[in-house]
């Protein structure tokens, strides 16, 4: 997820400093770069303990004495190459437009989910009733994995801070990624964790409640449980005692869909 500012038509990529620090009990990384297009830029990346998404905040502060006008862009290579296809958008079609708040992409039609294909991705970059909507977006319906969306002609007054918030999701199935996008655009409690009152007030592309609360119920992840079984040697018969077993999430999902035996 690359972030750039454009000043007078020139792209100025955010590269950040060599040192980052953490917030929110280590769940948020903070990276800064001062003087980019005459703005102080801070990027905050947060992943909640419930997982399933990353929240990005691009924080633009004008510490100078004159207004600064820039365009701001998010760019990502989705990694799905020429197999990229748009699975869903917030407007209900499969064409990415400036009327969308989110989109879901994949490299297959859903019949061959991860790990037989790339994970399904979702990007959420705005919400209803916000002060600012995207100005331009780009991702053809198929054949290209270069995604971008941008906000043009942002004028930041001296002493002002503007925040652009967006979310990225990666899931093993298309329905799960779509459900995540549909939830995040409504700003559930897990999407608002750790936001300060100043950050809430300065977010432009979502209408965040001033008190930082959400109308949605708190997400309750599944409780921890146990899986019992026997590890067998290559002969398929000899039991191996005290074996360490790693069980990736995608394998657990497949196990749940089948007969719950292994």
C-alpha cells in the first residue's frame, strides 16, 4: 500500500524515516516523514487483536505559514497479475468507480479459493456522509492488478491536520472478504480502536461519530478450543509421541467444511 502526494503534478512518494515506533499496546506502527510537499506526514498502521484487517491513517499536517494544496494517492500492486478480477463493489456492480466506498478483488472465480489461488483482497477507502470522497480510481474490470485511488485538490491550512483513513483486508474466500468490507464501511467498534478525539475530528473520508462509538455490536471472535488427534509416521501406522503440529488457518477452514476429522 504505497502512499504518495502530488504537488504541481509531481509525484512525491512517502518513504518514511528509518525508525518507526508503536502505539496501542504495540498493535499500531507509526512512521513519519517531515517536509513532504511542505507537509509533515505520518502513517499509522493498526491491526486489532481480532485480526481480519489493517487500518491505515495518512495524517497530513501543515506546520508552515501558508496553505498547501496537494493530491493524495494510494497505490497497490495486488499481486494477482493478469488474473485479477473485480468480485464486488459497494455500488453493487463489478466496475470500480468514484461512487464506490470499497471493492473486492481476486484472481479466480471463487471455485478455487486460497491456497489454490491468491487470497481474496478488499480495500475500503470511504463511507457515506463523509466530508470527502475519492476523486479518481483505477482498476480495469480484468487483466491488471495495479490498483489506485486518490483524493485531489486537498488544501491544508496553516496549523491544520487532515487524515485519510482506509482499510485493507485479506481473506481465504470471496464471501469472507466481502462481508469484511460490508462491515468495515459501517465503522464497527474494532475499526475505531485507539482513535484519539483529534484523529476522529480530522478524518475526512469517513463520518466517524464524535464520541468514537459504533452503532454495530462488538465483534466476538470464536473462543479458543482444542484439536485432538494422532500424528503418524510415514508408514501411516506408527504413532509419533510429543509431535509439534502447525495447523494453518486455511487448513482449519477446509477441515470445518468437511467431516471435522483428520
